[in-house]
């Protein structure tokens, strides 16, 4: 069972997602240059929205960090946290699992760990404190040898009792973290602890051919003398204004499996994802451009099998004219492409299709939707309720 989201979102002048030169990201599509927002940027915006809007409890969220050791310290009981050897104990435990730490106490790469996983690790360390205390240094002079990372990891593992090492590894079970279940993770040192992502998020592409523009700006020194001339600072920043097609999907069965078969948590996670995917906006240059523009079109599809991105509706860039705006023409292009797909491949397996529009568009193929018009809730709220109801048939399949 899959849930798809197709969004059309027109942003006012903005630079939401920058490349290494500070310019808005772009790419070529259909032989034309397009504005682009990376999928990684969109996913981070969604994850931040989960937290800022309290869409999911903290214990069901994950943290992407290299500072695992620092976080574990914060979660220890007070008497353990104040122990002078606390950091040495924690380092021993983390290295004992096979995760390396550098000289600054940071993990070798960014980890994506559920809040519950970190708490379990902290509890296990506190419960087995004596076993993890540093051993007295040997009085026998060690024979100097060339450092070898493989040997160092092997020695680090041997400093932790085998039964405790197994418990620490078992604690890395996903922690029932909703965003980890959605977006997955890869642990290079522990492939069996990796998680397949239950969602896929596409790079957002502009439906129109992009035109990059330059903002030359100056800043005046407020405290300079009255007879002084010139700016205190000058600079320039690139920006554009584009209508983006955004696409994402969720494998509801895999989502439920990633959350240990908890259908209720999977339902809450899907609801939070639908809301955040529509409401969250990347933060790049927002303080100077404030491009807070909600989607003009939200198309939700629930299907048993198969997935359709509708990006090819915009292979030929949309061109606004005096009668129809860029947004309206983008909606009509999406409608026409949906018609071509269903005419060619049929619509077997589609359980539900719902549409929310800001524009008064005349649609030939997406017009007949089963969005309950008698419901007094706002259209978007009704859409979420009906998507969840249509996707509810996966609960038995996932269990």
C-alpha cells in the first residue's frame, strides 16, 4: 500500500536551497534549465516541522549527530554524570559496539539514532558502570607498533564484555522513531542495523524555465559620521521565483514494519508526514525574502501497487500568458498528464484520489474526486482524514 503526494507550489523571489557558491540550486530537465530544491533539504524541513509543531512525541523522533557521547552523558543519572571517569566509561561502551570515536570524542560519521535508542544505551551504561570502568594501566612496557585502525577496533570491542556488547547492539533497534522509519538510515559499521526508508522524496523541480536574478545590496554603518559617504558593506545574492512540482510517497506497509508493527504509531506518523510535507518550507534566506507560500495544488493518491511521478507533465516548460497564470497552467498540465497516464495504463489499484486547489481550475481528468464536500473541516484537513481512511486497509497486511 502506497500513499503519494503531488504538490504544486509557487514561491515568490527566494533562495531556499543554495549550492556551494550560494546560488539557488538548479538542474537541466527536458532540455531546459530549472530551479531545484534538493530532496535532502525537503526532508530536513519535514523533520524540523515534526519537532517545531509537536506533530509527534520527542520519544518517537530521531537525531542526526556525531555527538553521541555528549548526548549519552546528559542522560546519565546525576551521580554517574558527575563521575570524573564518566566520559571514559561512555567512550569505552561506544567503541565497544564498533562505532569509532575521534580525538574530539565525535563519531566517525553522522549517525541517525532514535531518541529511544540513545536512552537505552545510556541506561545500559549506567547499569553496567563497573564493567566499563577503565582497567589499570599495565606496568609492563608495551612494544611499540604501527597504529592499525582494524586492530584498534578489535581491541576496543574486547574491552567490553560480550554479553554487554550484545545488549548495546540490540538497543540499536530503531527506537520506534517515526522519522527514522520514514527516511531510513545506513550504518556502515553495522549493516544489520540499517533501515530501508519507507518514504521516497523527489527533488522539487520548477514547472517553468528558470531565470536567475541578482540582488545587489548595500548596508549603511549606523554610527558613521554625518559627513561620511559610502556603504559599510556591499554584496550580491542570486535568487529566482519558480512554481515547483514536488513529489513524495510512503510505503505504508514498510512504515508499519519499521515501527515494530505498531499500526497506531504508523497512522500517526503518516498523518504527521502528510501535514509536514505540505506545510514545511525550507529556511534558506527566509529572513531576507520571506517566501512563505503554501502549495496551490495538493493531489493525494492511495494505491495498492505501482508508483507514478508526474514530473514529465512539465518536460515542456509551462509559459504563463495574459489569460492564465503560471500556477493555473501548471495545474492544467498536471491534469492533462494524469489523463494520458490513466488512458494508457489504466487506474487499477488506485484506492483513492483527493485534490485540494487554491485556483479555480477547469480540470478534465482530476475533477471527479471523492473529497467529501459535506464535511465542515477545511479541505486539507478532510484530505488527510480520507487518505488515512483509504490507507487503513494495510494494518492487517503489515501485522
